[in-house]
């Protein structure tokens, strides 16, 4: 039986490409463009609004 030798030169390339892609996506999500709020700020604002509405609903008398 012949042994097949696979070159390990490219074994870490996929992880590097994945990390670069994730950095680009995170910058697009976290950085605001043209003075608008970033996606993270909008998400946190909507979570805060939802929590405030839920707590005010729960505090209503029966």
C-alpha cells in the first residue's frame, strides 16, 4: 500500500480567511456610517425599550 503524503502548507489558511471575514463583518455591524447609529446601538436600544415595556406591564395592578 502506498502512503499518500499531504502537504500541510495550506492547513491554516482557512482559519485565517475566516478570521479576516469575521473582522470585516464585525466592523460593518459595530461601526456607524454617516452619523447614524450602529446596528449594535439599535439592537441595545430596542432591547431596552422592550424591557421597559415588559416591566411597566408587569407592574400594572390586576
